[in-house]
C-alpha cells in the first residue's frame, strides 16, 4: 500500500530487486502514489480502491501460474522457503491449498500449529489460518469461483476472518488441503488481531458466526462473552454487556448489510 518504488522487496527477499528471479504480482493500493516495475518478472497493478481482500483477489485474477503464494509487504521470506513450497507442491500434486508456518522475529511460532505434516480432515484444523501461510491452486479457485470475501479483511467492514472463510470454502469444495510444518516466513505479531477483547475483533467474530451458521451464532455469542470474563479480558457487568452488544451488532450487520453501527465508531 502506498509504495512508490520496489525497495521493500529487498527486505522481503533479502537480496537486491534485480536478483529476484521469481514471478511476482504486486497490487499497490494508493490514491496518491503510482508504482512501476522495469523487471519482466515483476508485474505491478495500481489500485485506488482499498481493501486487503480486494488486492488479493486482483493478484490471483492476474496470475498465470498454477499456484500462488499470498504475501504481505511486511514479511521476510526465509532462505529456502520457496524451494520448500515447490517441493511440497510436487509431493502433493493436485492439492488445492497447502499451508505452512509463520515465525516471529523473536523466534516463536506465530500460533499453535499441528504437530505433523498431514491432510486436513476437519474444519477446526483451519482455525486461525493466516494468508501468508497459504499457497493456493489458482485454477481450482477459478473453476469454482472462489475468492476472498470483500466484506472481510483489513479495509473492509469486518476486519478479520477472510483467510478462514476462503479456507473453509476450499475445504467444503475439495478437501484437498495439506499442512506442512515448516516455517517459510517471519512476521511480526499483529496486536489488534491477537486481542480477543478488541471491539473490531469481536465485531468481526459476530459476523463470522452469523455467516457460518445463523442458528448457532447466538450460542457462540454467549460463549465468547463468557470466555472474555473467564480469562479476565473484560471485567464488570457493564463492560461485558458492551462486548455482548458489539458481537450482536456484528451478527446483525452481516445479515442485513447495515453499516450504521460501524460508521462514526472508530473502535469498529
């Protein structure tokens, strides 16, 4: 976003831009800057409309590769990571989604991962999946018209959950999903997304609950508020009620398309 040159790639790939031999598609979202590439293997598309899901969908639509690795411009690709991904694609030929591990610069896993390399057989194994872990089978997505949901993700109404939703759709359509327990990128902790009491997180969780199953959404609402109280994230009945209503707004706004609860509320 708002990039005016390709120097950020040197941090990502830990080499000069001229030494990058991989085929890259960059979507630069900006209303003020234009990004250009003089390298035949690096395509740039400038987009004035914002939204993380929008940029990912555009990049996938422009790809002529069999597989696409979704990356953010603030990650650092580890040495040998691309070879690891290519080897995994060759081993699991035909898989529609492969996902790997992220590590923080401090040397910790980004989240709790499965302990072994395996084919995914349940929806719960896709919980908390992150986009930079994901390598997607491009033709499969096109064949089944699967995309990141534009209502979810940074810059959208609900600021998280787009990766989980796409992974769930892939699971329901093919079930050819494989987890590889190898670290491929370093990525800083994202504090907002990791704070379960953050109103943006709760609002998005309400929307996700309504999208997944309207009949169980209210049960998840009670469970989530109880979780916040039990873990000490929120104290006091008034504060608990406020969080309960934020979750409720997320459910209702997803179902109705209403954005009034979000407009004028910077914490949503």
